[in-house]
């Protein structure tokens, strides 16, 4: 009898414990299926303060190098000055490069003219300058122009003109036809007996037209001399004269002119 009561009490206690455990659990929603292990709904969010409906935060796109460099220059005056200095140097380099290109073009044009002249022309010209003025006149400058183009220019630096009374101005091929030679000479008076001439400048100019033909050499001598006789005043004496000789175009005459024989 006692044993039966004990079993009954134990049964009642077990039933009570099972009922209390059941009351502590949450019943699932009637409309939702039971949650299976490994379902995404079983994992809780990493941040319990995160808002489910919040939009993701987007960062501004990175600035391009040009924009960033410009912003840095505006922010730093030293860099701005450095940038301007670089631009100025680049502009100067461009100007120098243009000058070199222009000079190269000029040299190419001159070379082209010379080559064409050597091919087309069959006439030669030899132009020589002579100074036959007395010591009362010092030759300080010589200028020669052929058909309006500068042919020769020389000053008396280091007494070059005083030490060289005869100068070969030009030697080479010319186009057959008429040519005009313009000469300008500058003298300075330095007479010992006529002291009033000392330091006085004399500039004389003259032109001469000559003809070159195929198969011929034109030898043209230009001389600065004192014209007139004793009755001429020294201011009127400086003058220029021209002498022309036509020679056959052959090796003998070319060799003779080259060696200085006339």
C-alpha cells in the first residue's frame, strides 16, 4: 500500500514538472512553418542597433589626377608659382625650337639654291676687292650685295682690312644673265699732314651691272681709289671703280684664278 502511494506521488510530480516546462516555451505562430535548423531566420544580425530599412552609405568617387593637382596648386601658392615657372620654361623652349626650325629652313633654302645653281648654271664669277687709297684714309667697313642679296660684309676688326688690301669677295657659279653688284665702303680720315681729316667719316656707294654667259668666267675687280688730281679736295677723292674681264670656262683659267694668277 505504501509503495503504491509513493509511485502515485512520483507520477504527480513528473506531470507537474512537464507542465511547467511546457508553459515556459513560446508557441510558434500558427501561420508560419516551423523553423528548420540552419534557416537564415535563426541567425541574428551582427549589430543589434542596425536599422533593417537603412540605405547603404556610398562614398564620393575619388578625384581625378588633374582635379587633384589643380586643387593642390590652388591650396599651395608655392606650387602655383612652380607650375607657372614650368609653363614659362616650356614656352621659351617652344620659341627656341621655332627659331631653330626657321634657321634650318633658311639653310635648306640656301643649299637648294646653291645646288640648283651648280646644276643649271654654266657661268662662273670671281669678284675681288682692292684698296688703293692712301694712308690718309683708313678702310673700316666693306659691304657687297649681289642682286639685292648680301654677298660679303667685313669690318676692320684686328686691322684685317688694313693688312689685306686685296680680298676675294666671291667665287662660284652664277646664273647666266644680267646681275647687279652694289658696293658700300666706309673710310675714316687719319692724315698726318691734313689734321682736319682725322676722325672724319667717308661713306661711298656704287652699283655696277654685268653680264654672265654660258661657258664663260666673269672676273670682276672692284677698287677703292682716290680720284682726281692735285686740284681735288680730299673730301672728294674717295671713289669706286670696276673692271671686268671675260674668260673661257675651262680648267686652265679656273686653276689660274684659284692660284691667284691673273
